[in-house]
């Protein structure tokens, strides 16, 4: 039997989307604990099959309800990211192995 899980974010209720839009960090603040707990409970319950784990997911998550997404969460938590500096990298075909 294979373990099954979901990766990424579940769809969020409009209330959570609105809270994330006004957040400067891309995360829901602790003062909004009640709606976030409700959204997490819904995300987890949507992953649990009514007949039990034999036909549902092996591992469940909170659906990343507290974070707006990877692209905002990581730069807000770690240094070394810049919104202004962009570097382009060029490559040529000689860098790739080609089958003929």
C-alpha cells in the first residue's frame, strides 16, 4: 500500500483571503485565531475520507491556511531574497546532453 498525501495549499475561505491580503507578512496574525482555526479544521476534514484511512489520505495537513504562499512566506522568513535585484542566466546547447 502506498502512502498518500496532498501538497500545497487548499482553497481558502474568502475571510482568510481578505486577512492575508491586508497582512504585511503574508501570514494571518494571532488576533485572527478563530477564523484561521475554522479554515484549518475544514481543510483537514476535507482530506479525511468518511470510510476511514484505508481509502483516504495517509497524511493530512492544515492546507497552508495561515500562509499566503511559498513566494511570500519564504522571503519573509529567510534573508538573501531581493525584490529588486534580478539576474539572468544564459545557457547554450553545449551545456545539455543531446541524444541523436
